[in-house]
C-alpha cells in the first residue's frame, strides 16, 4: 500500500469510529504526524487532500515546512512535542497550533511571542494522565489552576487538552480522564489517540487524533512521544 492508500484507510477507520460513537462524520480531525519523514514523503499526502499535520521537533520542522506551507498555504501545522522556551519564537512563527503547553515558563514565553508576532496560535495544554515521570504534561490535579492561569493571567486561548497515555496501559481510562478535565474546565477540544488507539479515543470524545505510523509507515529512528 502507498502512503496515500494508508491515509485513505485511516480516514475510513475514523469514519467507522465516528459512526460507532454516534458522532457526526467530520467531527474528528486527523492530524497526520510526519515527524522523521522528509518533504518528498509528505507531498503525496498533501496532494491527496490532507491539510493538518503534526511534528514533534521545531528544528526538524523548520527544515521542511516553510517550503511545504509555501506550496500549499492552507496547511495547519501542530507542534505535538516538548517545547523549550528558547524555541518559543521559532515555534510561534512556524506552527498554527501548539499542543504541548505544560509549564508556566513555556506558557509565558509562547504568550509573549504570540503578542510580539501578532500571530493567533491556538493552544492546547498537555496533561500527564498516567503521572509518568519521564513524560511531559501537567498533572490532572493541576489542570484547573493551570488552565485558569493561562487564560486569565496570560490571555492565552486554551482551546484543548492533549494527552499521551502510558504505552503499556489500557488507554480508555486516560481518555475518559482527559474528557472529564476538559468538561470541568470549559475546554472544547481533545487531542488524543495515535495509530494504535485512535478508534478508542474517538469513542471517548477525541476531536482530533494524531496518527503517524499508520499513514507514513514505521519510523527509522525511535522518536517516542514524550
Ligand atoms: C509520534 C507521535 C504520535 C504519532 O504516533 P504513531 O503511533 O506513529 O501514530 C502522536 N502523538 C505524539 C505526541 C507523537 O510524538
């Protein structure tokens, strides 16, 4: 199967999951995760009609996305990997959505750059639902205060919550927890579900799923979600 065939298959599976959850078709956005793949590997998927992409590294993205975005201006690019505050300016310049806000320092840096550049970047807060020490994200307990700080103190438009469940656990309870935290805090969007579990995430209310290997194939280098 070509990448475009695999992309079509993922779209079909999203539709099946939307139907199964009695959700409207098109209610779940596909974020195609293209990390480690170069522009030539990504272009056919853009040509087929995919417009929303995810990358986990600012520097890697700078090597391919300015060109791809110039070719297809209506692309929306999501940052789904950890962000350092010294990369905030570059991230705000290149990305349309930053999904990994999880510390006051980075929230402040991103808010200042949004203001300085006048670029309306959309924001998600990453929640470490499994309390994994090696993983980024605020704790579920901190969510209310952190979202309020972002919105009220920094004027950051928190549109969604994002999580990466522990690899070795049933993801359902983690997706349910993220949905509960979003509802409690008046947060509209839920970024959850990857190649192995996006159908489950859709059943739990995902509004976007981040799917890499099911579209692009296995990655050469181990770039694990952090
Ligand atoms: C790489 C990555 C994905 C995609 O993972 P696949 O299993 O290849 O679909 C999703 N989310 C994040 C945060 C990632 O880093």
